[in-house]
């Protein structure tokens, strides 16, 4: 079986700055990997490159075995990729329900959109209770649930999560972790980009440590927690 996503020696530039330098990895269908590293390591840029928000300067990306390098963001969403961006980026003046429906803007199957909306309310009961409230009136954790729910409304096969724990209280970080596990159990594939390395690695089958646009180490949870440098630099050991 072909991987759901495969990155082959990708490079991404911001002007003269090399944000991503020669990154290669693949993700099996129905699994999760963590991209870990400090702010500016290149994690978010990789997610943006996958979904078509950033152009590659070199390399290629394959999704479900098909070459997708250079495709637009709407094309990638139609193919089954959704991004939950850093900072949540919800529409504060719109209701919870309208924020969710925005996530399905490329879909035409109204009956399926309605079914998906009810499914989101089942997964996130607080969103169902507050469906007519403004998105901006929700707490930070509830807004993160809304951002994840909005991404799921696109009906993706691959979900890109960019710093979902950022700015959340510890209890809410645990709640988001439970949500990610539930999404994974439904058979979805996930790339989790996080500065909260230990938390993200505990959720993932495999992790990649990034520094200055490159992968400097990779491995399973068991392998990475045994490395003294990784423990001290990234995992709080």
C-alpha cells in the first residue's frame, strides 16, 4: 500500500531564507507522526507546503500515490487534505455553526454536510450546546475544538494540525490529546506539528525533530526518550 503522504527532498524558501532544507518522510494511511522543534524550525512551513500555501523550490510531494507538488490549496482540500492552523484563526463574529460550515465550503453534498455537522456536535458536545454563540465568545480550548471541527468539516483523509496545544491550560491540552486520539481511531491520518514535544510524541507512532529547516533526528517514542540530548533539549528531561 502506498503511503497517504510522501515528501521527497522538499525545499521551501521565504525570499532568500531557506525555511525547509531537504526534508523527506512518509506517513502510512491511518497513522500519526509528530513534527517537533522550536519556533522557526520549519514545521508550519512543511504543513503549508503540503496543502499548497507555500511553493516548493525543490523536491516533490505525493498524496495517495499522486504527484501533487504545485497544486493549489482548493485542489488539495478537494483531494482530502485539511489544515487546522496555528492560532486557531476562527471567525470571532460568526456563530459556532457558521464557523463549522465554512470548513465545508468546497463541498456540494448538503445532506452529507448536515450529517457531518451533527457528527462534529457528537464529538464536541460543547460546540453543539453553543452552536448559536459567536466563536469569539468561546474559551481558548473551545476555540481550538472549533478550529479542529472546522477542518474536519472538509471531510479529509489527512489532517494537518499546527500547534494545537499552543496557549492552552494543561487540562485542556489533555482534552485536545483525547480528541486527536479519537480522530485517529476513525481511520484518519494526522501530521502533528508541535513545540510541546513530549506531549506530541506520546500521541504519535513516530517523531521527527527539526532544527533550522532540517530533520536532525527521528524515531519512535522509545528511541527518542532514551537520547540524552533530545530529552534535555526538547522533552524536558
